[in-house]
């Protein structure tokens, strides 16, 4: 039994002693409490150790305790109101004191026999089906970790069933170890009590020992805050703003005054890509309109030959601009693909029209089905873009050849008319099946993804953040005695409950 008690104490103390390794004074509180079966406090002693990591000659503490006694040596202290000034002489200080202040959290016991409330003293003289429930009452909803050890009566307790607890055996003795995380948000699904049911035959439940501390939660939250390079609430707000803009088909907002910020560079590239897609479709529409006019002019008569020649020269110039825009589009598409793969923690060589298919096929290997499907969709989008750019290049080359033959227009009017019809048909297909689809696909995909992600940011992300902030802030109130400003403190409540 002593070994189990020692192991239990060591486990809780280890959890609550993960303080900073930097040199500083740390206040370790061990609040020893004895309560009766009704929760009445019979005795309370606060044992404090001031860990003097810097070897200070003088330590200024703060305390509401009375009857303070130095337990580790002869170092003296003076009191100024709540302040205790210890002449530490480079040593740790261990002292004890008493207080009539109730602990911030204590175990509460509920015991029933055949559905009726009984005391442990009454249970000792009865038989029936018993249920023992231990919860943890806190005046300020303190989030904490709690472990309770309850010796079991081997002869008087049979058919034991435990919830949020386990049974340990040593040297023929059985001990129930119950655990809970009281005060933690219910959404996290952590237990706030434990229950044991059994058949009682004059069962003797005499005492239980409980260790409670909020400091593992407080220190873990502090470590998270210290390691995060960003403000979570600001990040959620920024994500909501960006997703809303995508959902509404608007430009992603840039961060003012931070033009060289990496995030801004990526946002600018996304905006440039979206603009290029729109401009490309507008150019295709203009090209289609030009082809329509060309067909009408060819059908009109040879008198329009001069006008046609000028239009074809302009078309050639427009084709050069389109090819340049198409090249920028292809480059932006590859950069976007690189960024999306990076979001999946996948690194590939710089994508080109020659290697993208092989690179994406290689990247999809050994990925889960969802990621592989997303990579396949990305490959299909790139393939469409590459085909479009190649088709546009071939088309503009054909337009240039038509311009070179404009001098023979009068002699080849019939041929030109046929070519104008083909040009009209090709321009319509280019816009309808190429640029219009590309623009629609990009815009629709962005809006759909934003619509799917936005509720998680607005609802789940904010809710999780609020739970974290609430738990972090409430865990600051787990100390018993005063905590001097700037001094780190860890507190463990060690509660013996006499059940009879």
C-alpha cells in the first residue's frame, strides 16, 4: 500500500513540476488537507518550498498563512503585511503554515445502496448493490487533473465495476485508482468524476487519498503560448477574411505595410493568376469577335481586301500578346500547383510543361486516397492549361501565316473565305471550350473550397480557440496561498478523506 501511495504522489508531483529550467525562484505548494465524510475540513497544512535557483541572499514571498514555521533550517523572515522577506543566504526555504481558507477544489463523495443514499459507516452494517461516485467540487470551475486512491475491502466488495478508474493489486490488497479532469470544458470529452459499483456485504470503506493540481494544464498552456509564433485569434480573423473574399469572387486582401511579407507575395500571385484567367477569356472573346468580322468582310467582296489585311496584321500582334499572357498563365498555374503541394508537405522539382505529369504522378505515390485524388485533380487542371496554351500558340502561328498571304487576297478570295470560316469556328471553340471553361473552373473551384472551409473557421476554429483560452485563463487560479508577482508557483492539493 505504501508503494502505491508513493507512486501516486510521485506521478502528480512530476506533472506539476514541469516549471521553467531558467534560473528563478519557484514557489512549490503542497496543501495537505484532511476532510470528513461530509467534506468538512478537519485540518489543513500548507507546506511551501521556495526553490532558490539563483542562490539569492534574500527572497520576497507573499502569504496569508499563520503560524509559519521554517522546516528546513534556521533562516529567519520578517513580515510586512502579506509580504514575507526571507534571509535565504542562498538556500532553499521550506516552511509550513495554517489557514482557515478553503481549498479551491476538493473531492466530494456520494454513496448509495440499492438506490438509497447511505454513509460509509452505515454501509459497514448492510448488504446490497452499492454505487460510489467521487466528483470534484470547485468554486471557480478550476480546470485540473485529479487522481484518487481508494483501498478496497477484499471480503466485503465483490463484482466491482469501475468507470474512469482502474483496480491495482499488491500483496493481496486491492486499490482503486480513479482519475478525472474537473473544470475542463465538457466539449473535450474528459471525465469530471469516477464511479465504482459493487455488491456490498458489510463493506468497510475507511478512507481515500486524492491529489489535485491545475498546474500541468497551466504550464502546458504557457508552453503553447510561448512557442506559437503568431496570434491565433488574428490568424483566424485573417483566414475568415481571405475565405470570404474567395467565396465572393473578390481579390484576396493584402496586409498593409507588409508588402514583402511572404504571405502577401503568395496572395499577390493568387490574385495575379485570377486576373490572368479573366483577361485571357476577355482576349479570347475579342478574338472571336474579330473572327466574326473577318468572315463577314471576306463574304462581302474583294473591296474589303485592304481592311482585311490591316485586321490580320492586328491579329498577329494580338496573337503575340495572347501568347505572352498564355505563358504568364502557365507559369502562374505551375506556381499555384507548387504552393498547393507545399500545403500537403510535398516537395517536387520546379514544374514545367515537360515534367509536370511525371512529377505529379511521382508525388501521388504513397499518399492517402484523399491527397492522391487532390493531386490527380491538380494534374488534370494543369494538363488542360498546357493543352490550351499549345493550342493558342498553334492558332496564332496560323494567323501570322494568314497575314503574310494578305497580298494575294484578291486572287485567293475563295480560299480566304474558307479560312475565315475556319478561323471563326476555331475562335469560338477556343473561347467556349477553352478560356471560358478555364475561368469558370478556377472561379467555381475557389468559391466551393472557400464555402466548405469558411464554416470550420467561423464555427469550429473559434469555438476551439475559446475553449483553449477559457481553460488557460481559469487554470491560473489553482494556487492556495498568495502567488508573488513575477514568481512562478506550482500547487498540489493532497487530500485525505475519512469516509467514516
